[in-house]
């Protein structure tokens, strides 16, 4: 049983894809979805929700860090005194 390099799922021999980079590193993919996500979309398995790597990171408490940081930043923003925002007014185009 080969294991997918992206999502971590096991798949039957004779199915899936094998991608070998120029430098010789080999990637096994369970399907086109995983290949696309890793190679062309350049997503990381640790930050893609439907992968096993994400689930492991979530259990270890690493996956939620990004959200926590965002919440912290939002809190800090709230504490700072707000400046009056300039309003942008869209002007309507005149019809000829
Ligand atoms: Zn996969």
C-alpha cells in the first residue's frame, strides 16, 4: 500500500500517480486533486484542512495558531484608539 505524499491516505497498488522531480524526489499521489494542490497550487499539507497532516497538527495544537494570531491582532487593534476613517464617496457616472 502506497501512501499519498499530500493527504497521507493509503491507496491500492496500481492506482494513483507517481511524480518524480528532476532532483529525484518522488511523490505518490492518490489522485489528481492531491497532485494539483501540492505541485501547481503549491499548498502545504499542514495548512490544508482535508489532509491528515493538518489533522495531526490540529491534535498537537499547531493548526489553530494562525487563527489565534489573527484574534490577537484583532484584539490589539481594538485596544488602540481609532482614527476617524475617511469616507470614500463614489460618484455616479452621468448618462449621455
Ligand atoms: Zn491524496
